[in-house]
C-alpha cells in the first residue's frame, strides 16, 4: 500500500465509521490488529459475537497494512457440535426412525447456512475496508 495516511485512516475508521464502529470489535496497537466482525449479532444484543475473526499487521511509518479473515473459535465450536449431532441423528435414524434422519438433514443445512454466513460476512467486511480505502483522506 505504501500510504501511511491511508493506513491511519483505515485504523481510525474502525472506530469512527458509522457502520464499522457498530460491527467491528477489536484493538489496534503495537502494529497488530485483532478483533471480530459481524452484522448478525448487531441487532440482537449490540455486542459483536462473530464468526469472522480479523487479524492484521500494520506499519504506520511505511504505510503497510495486511488483513487476514478467518473463522473464529465460535464458528469451529458450532461446526463441531453440528457434526456430532448429525452423526448421532443419522445413526439413530438408520437404526430406529426416519424422523431422526430428517433432523440430521436439518442440522446439515444449518451448518451449511453458518458457513455461508461466514463467507458473506467476510466479504462484507472486506467490502467496507475497500470503501474506506477509496474515501478521500481527511
């Protein structure tokens, strides 16, 4: 990037921007950016408990910023529990009742929905970062 003023603008926008201040919760200090992003939990509790973990490194002197988006521990816990439930319900459904098989498909589709939510939320965060990059520097 090599634009120190733009990196500083991005970092301050995480707290000042009307949208990102509500959907990103994290810290930026000593060259490290760590936090979580989501819009899903925003309307329900006002606290960001997201599936998207943001990690980054920045250097204000050189104007470098590197962001990584990854699934959070919450996402992996939900996925692990979904796998356990799907395996259990499938086993019960094969041996006893078709209702359990329908339940396993329901949890399978829910896990797919959570994965799609993660992908959409990741892309949404990066879209807003690019929006800030394209804003004129104050």
